[in-house]
């Protein structure tokens, strides 16, 4: 082999990859404007009509505030992952919320698969909002580039691969989860498929390592994505075995099995805290009679996929009654149908990819319909119900419609293959400019069909660190100790999620928190805290949690509450910072009840002991 030629080829591939990432990133900046105009100081504003498909036009406050709470949750989570792993790696799951509950990170997604991107972004900027927003931008750029690479690996033309990447990275199913960025880590699965095929039919060790790495990163990004990845790979493998009539090289199969086993072991190790929390009653399971509750989060067999946002936005059709907005796109469907056509001249890798993509698309569509298909005369059980019954942990996946993300992976691959057929047919006619013009036209048609660039994504300020509230910078200079912020949040948990974001400045343990689930100990702590500023409540909180600091947001108090907080007993004023007041507990009692509260957090049954100790 000519070393110079090989080095040149690798450099060309690298430059091509960089250009593709930049191109998709530029599209995201333009099409989602002004979402990325202030990467370090603003996030998506869910109050706007950006999800016309299923958010009611009246925008109930509870729904939009819940969306904002989830944005705050992952601004904090990405920063916490990096902070914990660079300071106390063994305490990763002992997050600074719900103090003193153990395994506090396990009440939501850990999103560790995002760490290779969010970690360096947070380390370089020191700004949790910047890490979150820049990662959101990169999910579009990298997801598109990953599918582009998958299509290029089977010989698809550059223009066709770009169209396929566009259909994957900018599909409406992804925008449906725009406030759940951990679900948008779609860049790993296409690469896992790429190296799975290479490992299986090439048998090289380095391909097996790459397959394992990308699969593990995908599975560690989200438990939804973990189940989707395993199911997608299973669907792909089944289709490939069928397409090849079972003729799979044994060496490659062994390497795939070893890589998969290593991934499974690592994933199980990281999942142990979730198993502990679930066994203690902290994570709810939706199996059995509770599966009925999942129907609202399940897609209709056709409405969610075939109704364009234009019709929904103009109220020309009834809004979606359930599930998520997962419009596939007429143009993309036509391209996918063309991509299904088989040809004897095609290389085996391309035929395997087409068969696997079809299996992934159909599987994702079926699973997004949820556990039951409602009918006027009853209901039909679907494969989702079976998975809830037999797969450990699957019955905690409460939004089946998210499997539309898996469906769009398969559809986008087929669309890219279909676009390649069209472009090659044009190239065969010998028209030099036809390929570039056709690629541009397809990009415009797909973008228009998806409604890209039509919706305006509003933002709202979120300032942290040096630009955030002064009280949190002052806290960062004080000795570490448990912190309570008042007034307590309402049922939506929004105020608690804001406190979590600002804790990235000081990392004090927070008595409160906001997450997908919460420990059984939280209602006990909140119940006592609501009795403040009474001295008995302050003493009990000290005994339960070792409370050291109180931040009072006086502007958020009612006049009656504000009057009660004049010279609160047992608290020394550290300082006033605008509308915020920082207090330190003057004489903190020994936290003798903290072990009992920790036991309550581990097991709901142990909470009776704490309640008995608090009884007058």
C-alpha cells in the first residue's frame, strides 16, 4: 500500500466529515433561529407555539412549565456528571439534590453518553447553560453526519448521503423532544450499525472496539435510547440473517458477541443504582393494569406520522389527541420507497443495510403505538405490552411515542438510498450539473415538507455563574453544607429546577430537587420545611438533614409570608443580594435523624419510622 496515498485518503475523509458537520450545524443555526443566538445565556422558551402538533393552543401553564423544568434538569445533569467524575468519581450518583437521599442521580436519566461532548464544553466554559445549548446544536450536526457516514460506507453519493442525514437529524420526531435533549443523542446509533456490519463481515478487532464504544455511548445517553438501540440492532440482525440466509462469518459473529457482552456488563454496572431505587419504590413501573396509563403517550397508527405541521398549525385538521408529533414527510416516504428497490448490481453491504433499515423502521413504528391499540369494540395487545412483561425495566418507559426516533433512523437510511438511486440515474445521463441541482432541490423539498425554517423558536434568559444571581456566587465561597431555598416550589417543581441550575455555581447539597421521580423522603422534608420559620421546624430540619444554609427569595413570598420572615429565629443573616437573602443556621443541632431519613429514601416502608419520630 502506498503510505502517502492512504494518508491522503484519510485526510480527505476527515475534511469531508468536518465540512458535513459544519454544514448541518449551520442549517440548525439558521432553521432554528434564534435558538442558538445566545449559547451561554438563553434556552428554549416552551411558552411559544413551537410544538403545534400536540401542545394545545391554549398552552396550559402546567405543560409549558413542566417542559422548562426538564430543560433545567438537564442543564444541571450534564454539569453534575462532569463535576462528579472530575472530583469524586465514586460519588457520581450521590448528586447534590434530595439531600440526604442516596443515589439521587438515579431518579432521572444520568445521560453519561453525552459526557464526551457536554463535559469538555462545561470544563472549557464553566457555564452549564453553554454546555447544554452547544450540545443541543451539536446533536443536529453530529446526528446528520453520522447517518451521512453510514450511507457513504455502502457507496452512496455525497449528495444522497446528505439528504439522508437531513431526514434523520431534522425530522419532526426529534423536534417533538426538543426540550429533552438527552433523547436527541442520535449520533451514536448509525455509527454502531456501521461498525456492527464491518465487524460481522470483516472480523477486525478495531471495528469491534468501535462498535462497542458507539453502542455503549448510545445506551448511556438515555434508557429510552438504550432500549431503542438494542431493539434496533436486534431488528437489523434479524433482517441481515434473513437477507444472507444465515451465512454470517463465525469470526465476525464471535467478535460481535464479545463486544456486546462487554457493553452489557458496563451498562449493567452503571444501572445498579437504578435497580436499588426501583426496588425501594422510587421508580414507578407501568406494567399490568397501569399499562392503560401509557395510551396517552402512544402514537395513533397513522395520524401522528402523516399529518404535516402546516395543516395542524393552520387548524385545518383536528390536533393530535395522543402521542407525539412524528410526521415522516411525503418526500421522505417517496425516497424511502425508491430506496427499497433491489438491484443485482448493488454490493452486499448495501442490500444488508436496506433490509436492516426496513426492519428498524417497521419495528420503531409498531413500538411507538404503545402497549394497546384502542378499538371501538375493545383493544388489541401490541408487542410493546409483551416487552413490558418480559424485559427488565421496560415497564418504566412511560412514553412509547419516543420509539418514533428509531423508526426515523430506518426511514432516513432508506430515503438516502432512494436519493442515491435518483442521483445515479441523473449521472448516467451525463449532465454534469444535474446531480448538484437535484441534491439542492431534494434538500429544499425535505426542509419544506418538514416545515423547517417556518416555526420561530423563542428563547428565555437563563444566566448562571458570573452572570447569574449574586447570592449563588457568595454561597460558592462558603464552607460546604446542606442548603434549602424558599419558598418551596409548587407541584410543577419549576423553582426547584431553577435552584438546581444555579447550584452548578456552588454545588451545595440541596434539600429539594426536581426530577422524573423523587425519593420517598422528599415529602417528609418538604412538610417540615413548610412550617418554617418556626424554630421547631428549623431544629427538625437540622436533625433530619444537617441543614446549614437558607436562601430566601423574598420577592416570591406573599405579603403574609414576608411578614413571618422578619428576623427569623435561629437564623443569622449573611447578606442581602437584591431580592435574595442568605441565612446561616446559628446553632445547628446534631443530625441524629439523618440515618433514618436515608433509610426512608432507600425504602418507602422505612418512612414510618421517621414519621413516628416527628410526631408531636
